[in-house]
């Protein structure tokens, strides 16, 4: 059993213009993308996105939503030429999505790499903020998921799952896990309710915004299990599980366990190895009940009549994964995830505050409680909301999380050097290597790109051709570095068989 699979994280960043509170968020988000792209010689025409293979209305339950019935936010295959959209040299996508700047990381194959290239996105956004600060009013960005006033924006995960795995099994196997997973990787939020209409503190910044168990939507009637069936690879072999129920996790340990534990549970589901009934009654309500209780004492009712806490549900999943690993074998990446997963559950089963160095919502709560005690603040005090927002500021000298991490109060699994390298270099083990290196080496001749294609203009003939990258593991460094080293785009395209 291995935690390895093709995966990635995409994050829409919160945006604010302190000097102009009425600024258009679409325009300002475009400024973020453009500022970074121009600084690195990436013009929109050189990194435009290829939408030809995108089909966002195909539903994993076996049908396609008619376009006339789709909400405009679901039509992600329609190009808006007014919106900034570039492919970066590390294979990531930087663009404007629903009035937010979004960094979609390149495909990776391990949870640790997912953490590294997700953190690279913070450096990208931090640089854009710094460049925009040079011309007032400037823009601030936040790695969070809500503005505390009723708006929510996503941090999504993506995992390739075998097509032969029945989708119904994915729904039943993942739903209880996702309800409970927030205690490991929630980012915490001041306020209860979508508009923070009730005072208090909760574990997840996103849980109050979910209204359905299963569905195709992502920006309204948000479902716990999203059914978009758009694999960006061979659809006969793979499906891409598009996970929208997650927070913008900053702590390395929490982020590693978030994607790592999910990959392992998916491995159980693929092997039909979920050997106990963990179905939760009223999952949408249960999601909120668990999020609203930072003491972790709240329980939810299962179909079999048991009442379990989030930690107890996650312990059951960990037991199943551990038993499977003992039967099937393991690898170092899997062992690392399991060690942190088990350790976090041990901490949370005692005093949750013992996980202050590893989990975002605990670190944030500990900080807020110190302010509450020092200044006798109630949970509806606006100063606490301001601290909540500042916790996720991407600037190293302003973001509270980054200050805590620099002070050694947050466990670090990655290094500054490897994260900085991930800004400039694509992952070696996936097609992101070819995508990113092609943009860097042949930017003038890259017409557009996507997860599974490159559209290039051949410099000698002037012919435009499309290079398929259907296999996410087929254009990695080992297969393409020698071709790229020739420095000739026409030879590269010929060698790739396009």
C-alpha cells in the first residue's frame, strides 16, 4: 500500500485593497496575476490556457448537465480573454477564478511534494503583493477561505482515482472521513454561520458553507462530495476526484496529513477494504456540529446507532489503513503520513491545545485566547476578526502564521530552500516537468497549455500544433530532459510524436 498517486492543490486567495475598499475584485485579481507574469516574462499570450479538453458539466453519477441549466460559475471551459491566465515555469497555473487570484499547483505524486508546491504558491502571491505595493494603493492577499462577511472561496484538492472504483463506493467511504477530517486540517474561524452572525470560534473556515451531501456545484449549494468528472487524462482508466471540502491549510504537518490521509483512504476504497459501517446520519448538519466544537467533545449519530466524535471516526479510518498496510506493505512516504496522523489523533484525544504546533485551527485558537484573556474580549469583538484575517496574510512581516513559524512555534517539514526551488522548477515525476520547462525554454512559441496539452507554434514552419500530455506520468523528467536539452522546439515536438 502506498500513499503515492497523482494529486495537487488549488487555492483561491482572499484579496483586499486597503486604499480602495470598493475596488473591483476581478480587476485587482488580474493585477496580481499580471504583476507576477510580467516580472518573469510571461505574457498572457504565452501562457494562455487551452480549454479544448475541458468538460466541467460531466457528472460522475453518469450524466452531463445541459449547458442551459448550468450556473455560469460552472462553465469553467469558457475562456474570458479579459482575465489574466498564465502557466508558470514550475508547471502551475496562475489565473483569475471567480474574482480571486488562484494558484493551481502542478501535479505531484507524494503528499510531501503537494505541500512543497502548495507553499510555492504563497511565495508567488507574496512576490505579486510586493510588486503591487510599489504603486499605491497596493493589494493584500490572504491564504484563507472566507472574508467573515458571508463570502467563501475555495481550496480544492485533486486526486486521480481508478475508474473501475464505483463512484457510490467513493461517496460512502469518503463522506464520514471528510466530516471528521476538519479536526486535523481546519484553519479555524472567528464567527459561527456563513455571515458570522453568531459569536464564537469554529474549527473549519468552510464547513458553514456546505449545503448538500453530493453534487456538481462548487460555488453554491456546495456538496461534501463533488461529482465533477473531468479527469484531464485517459477517462477509461482514471477519474479525478475534485475535493472542495477543505481549508487553506498553512501548517506543514496538517497539510501533509490532509492530502496523505485522503490518499490512503482512497486506496482503501479502491481495494474495497472499508470493512466497517461509518455512515453518518444527516451529514451536512453533522459537518457543522463538529466544526462548531473546538473542545472536540461533540459527537454525531451513525446509522448503526453509535455516537462518535470526529477523533473516534478518524481513529476507525486509521485502524483500517494500518491493518491494510500491515497486510500489503508500505513505503517511507506512507510511513511518514501514518506517523503524523497517529500522533495528531493522540494529541487531539487528550487536550487539543497540545497540537498547537501542528494544526492551524489550534494555533489560531491559542493566539486568540491569549488576546481574549489579556484584554477581556468577547468572541464578537471586531479585534478578534481582524486577528483572524491577519493570521493568513501572505506577507512574511505581516502574516501572523508566518511570524509564528519563523519563531519556531509551528512545526516545519519543508525548508525555505526547497520551497523557493519549487517556484522555479516543476516536479520531476509528472507531465508538469515538460509543461513548466517548455514554458521556460520556448515561451515565445507556446500558444497555450493545459493540464493535458501544449499548443505550440513551430518557429521554422510557422505551423501550430497540439502536443498531447494525456498520461500524467508520461512526460516526466526522466523521459523528456534529454529532448529538452537540445533546445529545439521542432525537434522536441517531433520526438514526442506530435
